[in-house]
């Protein structure tokens, strides 16, 4: 007995280590979900994962017991080592001990093999299948409901994979045991099996045959998910060869399983051998040779006529799966030249033309508003606000802590002192100072506003960057913001994070983060709170791992002047029958190059290819507490409906969304990009036109890269009001002229609506590359660009915007000048405007439009660099008063730089008047 104690102790310590580690991790996750008021979500997932683990374990253990336990009955004892004359006798293990040890090994092996199947992904698939809603749509080939493909087929694939793995391992172990116990006899060219081994092997083969029979039935449905040359889904060959042969093969394999089971108790194995040969022949001849011959000699000579109904199925299914079937397509009858009156009537569109691109603007913002090296602006987002009765498009950027750039990155500074970022900047997309720099409507720390917008709660504890844990409400003052030579501190007054109310919790998080400082630090009190998982994508992914997340988030000013993060979330699938699948990466071509490391969770939430997508959820995250709220904007989505039944506490209806937030809803960028990619081919709804690729489009490119979709405030053709839309132009495949442009709408009453505006066929409409070529061919413009590129600076050409105005198109491209040295500050120096055959380049958009109309300025144009509007002189007085108040506030704070800037603006404004 004493000799067994070391082994028992080793097993006990090992179990305690791994089991204790799992329990601690479980406790930490439970505390985090509880702090987000979503304990029910975690407990549901934990419950289902436990059920899957138990089910997989029972399946493995039952199959192993069925196949392998009969082989253990005759297992002899085992002698370890050889007898040496004069030496101690070799160690002999009794047969009963060997059987018990083998049974224990099967038990442990079953536990080990079942563990990978208890992951979150399998749990979500099981929950979705259990709560799957009934769908009226059925596929046109097998007439199975859509819910079968979206919910049940992935679950059946998991079950088949699990069962097949169990039978294969059991058969392999049976063969190994047969060799070890000499129950397999190898002769000259023959192999004989002992009857005690043959029966378990036949049982294993019967199980494998039965599973393969089910797999053959499922393979019939997968033909509707296959891909062919030119289209996807079931084809003529699938319907007339693969589907019927798979059905026949499934029946043959089922009979083979029955024959193997029956003949395991008989000596003759004639029937099973015949059925096995039949199944092999069906697989080779029926699923390989016959489909090839049918495709080669029947389909290809008359391909379109044979595949026409299947191409029609693919077009219809793909348009439904990506939601583009609900869009409208309009042909622009004619394009005429703009007049000055057209500009005046569409002044809201002109006033919101975006002159600042993301890259140069973000560089300039970091130079002007970063304030200290330990701040950073990780993103720049586009939004709109209603100001002075008009809709104005703006660029916003949140100011977060840059932990790699802290002056002294010790444990106290990183986790206790520098806990949060502060505020955001806001700049109108079309306003430029006389120095070529952006005009800020919101700026500085604490935020200073020059427009009727108030940002009262602006601290950012949870952002879009990968931030370390923070501990607040400690005896160490939290750094809030710098003021002159002193620092202003802050005390956390919210309920975010987990309260470190007792030593056990402190010990838990010391273990979680591998440091005893959390447990031992005297700065931490029972009122202290630890903020973990501070990346907003990580928060949403942990709460709703079944959603794919858009990495392009936007910070908004919500109710009571609170700063909020707004995120788009998607449901996706690869199992929509007859629909074409595309890479999910195409949903990020708009600004993928701008994504930072903190967006990895969002990018990782997209898996491979998708052939179905919806945007049924908008997520709001409080940057102060980390609380995430999920609002359902499309309750008709079947995938979301299944998960709403699974997690009823997670989602809120759209009616609960605050009205101040509803005005910031936008067309989701990733969805728009995927839909734009699909519509390049699937705007063709006639199978003949689609098959011949007669009207194939390409996403408009510039320098061989697709143009990024862009947001605009504009009045669409035929509409009476301006709205916030997303746009992207198309060109014909392998040509450069403009063929159409796609618009995504999101205003109330048009949420998620797509419109395609097709160019008139009777005239050439310039595309982006052709406009760029015309710009380069203008002598004065080309000469100026060459000059700027030779004097220690370089020209940055902004996004070419194609803007529909009235019955014409206006092309606008901003030009920025930046030094080649480090720390350059890009300045907006010129604006190029083109219409028809005319191309002009001026210092401002207003002067360019004046030149475009031969010196007759349209009424109401704003002139960049002067905050006074030509058509509203009363606003100049209000602007002067605002500048005076800002100068007075700056003097009180001791900010001489800001004071001098505001005085200079006052003088320039007076000179302008």
C-alpha cells in the first residue's frame, strides 16, 4: 500500500492543479458576466457545453465498450522484463489488473477525446438548432426548409464527425490489441483473424458503414452549397448524377451495415463482401466517372440551356441571401451640366462635401490635438449631427491612452494612475482654416465646443484599443488630464468592472494576471474596482460570440451629453442553399489598412467565407462602465431569432433605443462592402445575360486598388430632403468609364435600403481613373504638383468623390501638402473640381465652384478659412462672440497658445468683414 502512495499523490496533485485552475478561471468569468448583468448568458453556455461534453463522453465510452471490452475478457497477464538467473523475478501484472487498467484507460481516453467537442462553437450550433424558427422558404431542388441548412445541417455534420471518429478509433485500437494479443495471423499472402477479434471488428465496420450512409445523405444537401464555373449551388450534373447516386450509395451502405452486423454471428461473409464491392463501385463510377462524363458530353455542348434553371436559382438565392433583392435600380435618363441654380438648390449637399480624408486628417489631428505623448487617436470615424437646423457631416476621433508611450510605465502608472482617455475631437468635413488645417468644433481636454453640442461625460475607460486591466477607486489618484504644469486627478464614480471587496477576489485576480501586487498593494481598498477586458470588441464578442463584428465603430454623443460607442453586428452563414459564397475579408476593403491591433477580435469574428449576411443588431457600449446593450433592428432574421430564444436577456427591442442615438444609425460599412461586391455580378437578373457576363461590373479602382465606400450627406435624385448615405461607384469590367453607383440608405423609413443608379447608355460618363488622367493632363495642375513634389514636400491626393447633384455628376478631389520629414502636418492646399469636360483647381471648394461657373458664385457657398457664411452674415457676429468666450476661457486656464490662436481668428474675421 505504501508503494502506491506516490502514484496516488501525483494523480491527486495533477487533478487539483488542472481542476483548480479551471475553477478559478470559471469564477473570474462568472464575476465578469455578472458585472455586465449577463450571468444568464454565461450559465446557459456553460450548461450546454457541459451537456455536449457529457454526451460526447458517453458516445465515445459506449462505442469503445461495445467494440473493445469483449477483447479484454481474454487478456492474459503481462510480464515486464526477462528472468535473469540469480536475479530478482520479473514483475508480473495479473490479468485482472490489466483488464481494470485497460478499462480505466478507455474511460480516460473517452474523457480526453470528448473535451474538444465541448467548445463554444459547438454549443452555439446546438442552441441554434434547438431554437431554430420555422422558415417558409424551401430550396427548389430537395424542397427542404431553409432552417435545415442554416441550423440543422451544421449540427448533423458535427454529430457525424464525432461518431465516425469514435468508430474509427475503436477499430484501430481493436486491431492494435489483436496484434498485441496474437489474434491476427499473418501467413503467406493471407491474413486470418481470431473469431474473438473478428466479431468486434465487424461491429466497428458496421458502425462506420452506417455513419457513412448518413454522410452520403447529407452529401446530397451539400450539392446546393457547391461551386461551379460561373455560378454556385446545385447544377444539372448534381441533379441528374450526384444526388441520385448519393441516395443509392446511402441505401447500399445502410444494407452493408446491417449485413456486417448479422454476419458477425455467422461464418460466411458473402453478402457483406458483395455489398462492400457495390458501394465501392458506386463511389468510383457513380460519384467520379459518371458525373464527369455527364458534364463533359451532355452539359458542356449545350451548357446554358442545361444550366439555365440552376443559374436562375443561384441568382435568386444569392440576391436574397445578401439582402440585395430588396434594393431598387434606376436608370438616369440623361446627365446634363450643372447650373449655378442647381448648386444653390442642393446647397446642403455641397456644404457637406468631404474635403478631409482619413489618413491626412488623422495625421493632422494627432499633431494638433494629441496634447501629450501618452495620448493617441486610434481611429477617425464619420458621423452627422443636426446643427442650426441643418444636417452637417463631421469627422470624430476619440482620445485614448497610448500605454506604450507612457513616460514611466511601471505597474502603478499602467494599472492605477493612467486609467482612461479623455474626450474626442470633432471637425466638419468641409471646413478649413486659412493655414490649410481642419477647423475643430470639439477640441482640447476637457472638451471645448464651438457649436451647440455638449460633451459632459467624456472619459474613456473602455476603448477600441487593446488596453491592460485598470484598478480604480484606489488610494492612488487617477490622472485625468494635464492643465499647465499640474495634473488634474479624477475619482471613478461609476459601477463598471468588478469590485475587489474581499481578499479572495484580490487573490483571484493576482492569479489571473500573474502578479501578487493586486493582492499585496496597500493602495487597493474594498471599494476599489478592477476593469478587465477593456477592448470594446472583446466585450461584445464575449457576450455574443455568435455575432460577427464590424471593426469600423463610431463614437457618438448620446443622451445627457454622454459619450457612447456604436457598433454594427452581423449574423452570417455559409449554408444558404444555392447562394454564392465570398470571402468575408471583402467586407473590410473600405478602411482595412487603418485597423489597429485592438480590432483583432472584430476581424477574428468573421470565419472564412459567407453566403448569407444580415445586420440585425446595433450595439452601444458605455466607455465609462463597459456595459454593452444590444438593440434588435431586424427581428425577421431567422439566425438572430434562434439566438434571441437562446439568450432572451441579451437583446432589447429597437423601441428602447434612445432617440438621440437613433439619429446616428448608419448603413453598416461591412455589409455595404459585401453587397457591393455581390452586386458587381448579381445586378444581372436575366440568366442569359448573367451566363454571358454581358453587363459585368467592377468596383471602381484608383491605382489598381478599389475605391473605398464613403458617407455623404446629400439629396438623392427624386427625393426632397438630404440624408446620410453611403456610396460607391462601379465601372464596366475591364473598362474605366462609370457604369453605375450604389447608395445605401439608413434614415427612418428607408433603413437598410439599397439603390442603384445606372449611367445613361447614350453618352460616356467618366470614371475615377479617367478623371485622374484628365487632371494629370491639365498643364497648370501638373506643373504645380511637380513643383510641390520637389521641395522637401510631397502631394497627397485625397479620395476622388463622385457626387450626384441634380441631373449631373460633380467630381471633387482634395490635395494635401505634407513635408517629407518626420512629424509632418498635412495641409489642405487645393481642391480640384470637375464637371463634364471642365477641370479646375483652386484653394477652396467655393472658389473652385466659382471658377467652374465662370466666376458667377452660387448663392450660399461657405468659404473655408473664414467662419462667416456668405448667405448668413448674422452668423458672423455669433462666431465672434464664441471666439471671444473661448479666448477668455483659455486665459483663465493659462493656455496662452489657445488664447493667441483665438485672438488671431477674431482679427482675421474682423478683417474679412
